[in-house]
């Protein structure tokens, strides 16, 4: 069984958070430049008409790409080493990018492959044209489920009073008292990207923006262990698009009915634009799944851009931990799909060692260094990881500040929990998503890939291909 390597953690001061917004940008700001962050390698075009896509078109005449077009390898020098449940594959390859027929030479990577997908003597009969070597199909294999706590308020009540009863104090997040708001126009249509503030007297208790359906979620004393019985709804008012509503505020309390405050506004409908960022843990413990995730992300970015009616920009951040080769590295928002895909394909899992990782630094970097479009109708951040943030007071304070900024700017966090996630990590992720109006995604054992995944504390949920699930969520939250 593979084990984690040890390393030490150096505490960093918490940087001030800020957001800089513009319509488009193709590179990170200077503040995110990392001296160890290599540039994207130049790619040589090598047409290969013998390799066909699933729809029958060659890479030279390809149509819409499908599952097995992502992560196809032309030449590879591969070494295998078995482990419980599958194979560790270390390879040096010439690998076709998603912009085939381009090829990047000399890539080195590790993958952990379940026996059903492993080559030759290690698993199933899938050698095919690659002469018994790994067939390169890494997209469409990971499986996952989704659970939305905001849509299941009574279940959320049960879990906060049950399995997560000691997690609120652990992370100092208390998502228990909510003012849910729906902002509509005079015809009852939801208005996106409208500012909503929950006022406690003259003070702003919570600030956010409506999503693409007009919904916004304002929390009362999110970071305080307040007794709900002492919260008086009459003390609060709602300020929508700069105007204070005279309607009384209805609060959703634990063990109570989920209530929505509907407010009509003359705000303008938001631009038909959306930003989607991917924040990915790239420490060594992600090695069992990261190559599959990379292939899925490449497919998701490709299809999300082509299958929505929204002008979509994508960005990506990979992060590790203090003392590793790098802390964060990424690419700012761009409409150039190939730019984001190429950067994703270059990354590998390494470093880490102790269980927690620099989650707080990744959240900070995504706010500080990305040009989020403040006029877009939707902003989403997928947080893909298998370990929690370090449990230190200064880091928890950083997490609270980041979540406050994500919510204020209408950025939904959608966690994707990989193998290795424990209940501390699950609770942290679900606090992030419910506080920002997101939803919870978790990988399952159905694919057979990677180490085992814990059973999430959720009700009945469907198992889907991860890439299809994430693509579905992008469409749901941006269209």
C-alpha cells in the first residue's frame, strides 16, 4: 500500500485579500509569479491519421471529441509496480494534448490504475493498438455523486445536530440561521448578479449576490456560536440593489421550515457571461486520481465552452503546501480553452506528506490573482482535494475571510471530495459550499480508481460519471 512521505509545515502570514475584476485576462498577475513555475512547453504538430476518435474522425479531421479522445498516448516508456487494488504506472511519454494533433514530448507522470483498466499481466485485456501498454483512456472513468444541503434543509438540520455537531466549533463555522432571498423582476423572472445585503440595524451582517436563478443566501452570525432563540428576525432588513426592503425578514432556522424572501427589483439582468475556476490539490496523495481528474477537466472545459449559450471563461489553480516546490500556480481566466487545458495537462501530483494542505492559500490566491468578472451572471469555483486545511487559528481566520469574499462576490464554491477525505474535511467542504450557495460533490468507489472513499453523510444520491456531473452543474449554474 502506498504511504505518504513526511514533510514539515512552515506557517505563513495571512495575506490581505482583494479582488481585481476585468472582462478578460490570459495570465496571472505578477503577484502570483512563482520562480519554480515552468512555462507551457512549445508543442510540435505531428498529425497521426491512424488514431481515430470515437465518432470516427481522425485527429486531422476530428469532430466533437468524446471519452477516449482525452489523454491518448502515441509513444510511451512505461514501468509498472503493483499495489493493492491496481497498478502504479510511471511513464515517460509523448502525449497528445486535447488540441490534437499537438504533442508534448518528454512528459513524466505517475498514475494509479485499478486492475480492470490496467494493461497486460496487471489487469484486463485492453492493450489494443498500444501493444499491451496502458490504453490511455483516462476520461469518463471517475464516478461521483452530488448532494445539495440548501435543497435538503431538514437533512442539514439533522447532520448539524448529529454527525457534524462537533465540527462547527472545530472549524468555527456555524451555518444554522439563514435569510434566503429570491430577487425577481416585475414579471417574476429571477435576476442574476444582484447585490443583496442582510442588515442588522445599520450594520451589514452578510453580503452576497444572486445566482443565475435570482437566489441569494445570507447567513446570520456565520462565524459565531449563537443561540438561535436569541436571534430576532425583527432586528434584520434586506438591502437589494442598494434599496432597503420594507418587508419583514423571514429567517430559516434549524428544525424549522425553509423560507424564501421574494423581493421585486428594477435591477438590470446580468451579462450573458460566466467564470468557472478549478482549484486542485496537487500534493502526492492525489496521485491515485489526479491524471484521471486532469483528463476529466480537459473534457469538461472543452464541452462547457461549446455546449452553453454563455460566454464562458475558465481558470485553474494547482496548490500544494508550505515547503513544497511551489505553494500555488495557475492560469488566470481566459476564453482560450486550449490555454487552460495545456496548463492542466502539464501538472503532476507531488509533495505534501502530512495530512492537511494549504487550502487557505489556494482560496486566497484564487481571489487575489484572478480577474473575476464582476458583471457576469455566474461565477463558480470547483475545489478538488483530498485533505483539509491546517487546523490553526490564523488559518481558520483566513478561511473565514476567504469564504466571506467568495460569498460577497457571488462565487459559488463546489467542492469535489477525492479519496482520503475524512469527516473533518467533509464538514469543512460542506461549510464552504452552503455558505456560498454551492453544492457538494464527492467521488465514489464505483469506478474502482484510487483509494477508497468514505461514505458521505447524505441522503440518497445518484452515481454519475464525474465529468458529466460537473458539466451538468456548470450548465445548471451558468445558463
